[in-house]
């Protein structure tokens, strides 16, 4: 049995990944001043991290399958620590971008390896709940990262958030050294094929389906603030408060993921219901004029359904990947990131040309198509 401290340590680890990815949003101006450039050019630090993450994830997943989860995960924590510390010392934006590429590599090694480790060590009936609990850590990092970074940078300068991330990653490494189990033999990771499903059955189509519904849901969230501003005439502060309900929904969904899996018997049933709910609530919010409390309720439902769907889909992919969990889960991360990077400019162009509602309807249609594709694949596998 794994240590009772394993899941909390993994949650802290992915929390730092989520915080590191999103905490630059309020720091572009001080970073631009520090590196003698413009905020627009400083935003390249975000792109360098995201592109490195998306490109390196499959390689890192393959490495964790071959070299072992423990070694890859501990090395990633150390790389994150070193990267964050080094960022506070470099003199130029170019050097900082190179370091953010290393940070993206560390993130690419961390996320799929964490969930592959859970799939290796946690019984299938508890995997969705365990993954939801760990994803709650990432949700907390994404939600709290920008606020934390803004407060620390304002009080102690732009280096303070990076130093906090470095210290937290170093603490996670120290704890992980004791609680992350040594690797199972490769033979023990290969599940026997069931009577109805071969290992890896439908994995490629499930990855495409997840890219569609998850990518469009995240891209749609970017438009949520603009929809609230235009439709209800809210000011910036009110939009920020309303949009934060989505993050609250994500956290609720992560917490309820295990309960939903037990309630509906199989992760496949949970995933079908959750993705349809994502598509419906997202499309309704983005395209239908309604009372503001109802719209906020749609945002909450949208976030909650996504918070349930993500761990359920991760558990299903891990169970179907056999000994290649790291590679498959890493491919999922890459597909999700590429989908967001592709859909955002398409939706932005459609919004500029035809208006917010047609652009939102496009994203809703892609989300629904992904939900239907995923349901079709899962039903055939039953």
C-alpha cells in the first residue's frame, strides 16, 4: 500500500506546476521593467513555457514508462527548483525564456508521471477520486497563483513568487524522497486484456475526443469574461468576481469526482454524463441571454462538470494504456494544449468577424462533438 502522504505530496507538486504556469499574468509589467523590454515581449515567457510543455510531454511520458516514475518525478521537482531559482538571477529576457523552456520540460515530466503513478498504485475503483483530489491541487495553483504572485511581487519584488515556487518544489522533493514508492516491475504494469476490450482500445479516438471537449471548454472560458461584460454591462471587478465562480466549480468537481464514479458505477458512465453537461452548460452560457444569476449558475455547472470529467477521462486513459500509461497521459496533455492553442485564435477571429455569440456557438459545437465522439468510443467498448 502507498504511503498515506503520497497523494498530498503529489497534490502539492502539481499545485506548483499550475501556479508556475499562470502566475505571470499580473507580473508582466514588473518583468518587463526588470528585463528592459515591453510587457508584450515579456509575455513570451508564458509562450515559451506552454510550447515547451506541449512539445516535450510525449517524450517525458515515454521516459517515465521506461526509466521509472520515481526517478523522473524527483528529477522534475529538482529541475523546477533550479529553474525558479535561476530565473531570479538571469540578466536578460532571452536567458529567462530559455529557463522557462526548462520549466516547461519539468512540468511536462511532472503531470503525466503523477497520474501514471496514481494509476500504478491506486486500485481502479478509487482512481478517479484519487486523481480528482490531486487535480484539486492543480486547480488551487491555477486559481491562487496569479493572486499570490501579484501580492508577493507588490510587497517584495518580482523575484519573490519564483523563490516561493522554488522553496515549495524543494520541500516537495524532500517529502517525495520518502513517500514516492520505488517502481513496480514493467511486467506487473501490463494488464491482461479483458474479454471485450484489448489494451489500448480506442485510446487514439479518446485522445481526440478529450482534445475537442477539454480544449473548447478552456478556450470558451477565455470568452466568458467578455460575454459577461457585453451582455450585462459589468465592470472589470464584477467580471472578475463572476468568472471566479468557474474556478470554484472546478474545485467542487474535483472533490466530487470519486463520488460520481461510485454513484454511476464506472468512469465511462461518469465521463459521458460530465462531458455532455460541459457542452450543454457552456453553450447555454455563451449563446443564450438570461438573468445574471442563471448565467453564473451555468458557469458553476460548467466548471463542476469539467472538474469531474478531467479525472474520469485520465483514469480511463490510464486503465487502457497498459504499461504505456506515462506515454498516453503525456500525449493527452499535449493534445489538450495544442487544442487550446489552435481554438483560441480561430474563436478570436470568428468573434471579431461575426460577433461573440457565433464564436461561442462554434466552440460549443466542437465541445459537443468531442462529447459525442467520446461517448461513442466508450459505448462500443462496453
